[in-house]
């Protein structure tokens, strides 16, 4: 709580560009991330889950998720 007695809650953090981060973590063997959705995480969870499952099983990120690669950060 703040000094005024107010309580604040917020959505999960987002990167500066406002886009989520989804994919393999560069330089981390076996590292995979799906984060930074802000308030839209609950809406995109199913798509992200499928995308990460495909990445782990097939070894590649779905084309529609490529713009969200951690390599852009």
C-alpha cells in the first residue's frame, strides 16, 4: 500500500515495445520463455501454449510467433 492508504494492483509487466516475449532464450541451452503479455495474457494463453508446445516438440517456433522472439530485445 502507498502512504495514502491506497492499494494498487496491476497486470504483469510488458517490455518497452509493448509486445510479449515468446521463444528460445539466446545463450541459454533449453531456455524457453513466454512472458510480457501485460493485461492480455489470459486472452493469448492458449495460442502461446500451443506455440511453446510446438517449439518443444517440433523444434521451431510457429511463424506467427516469430515477431515476439526474445532475440529482438
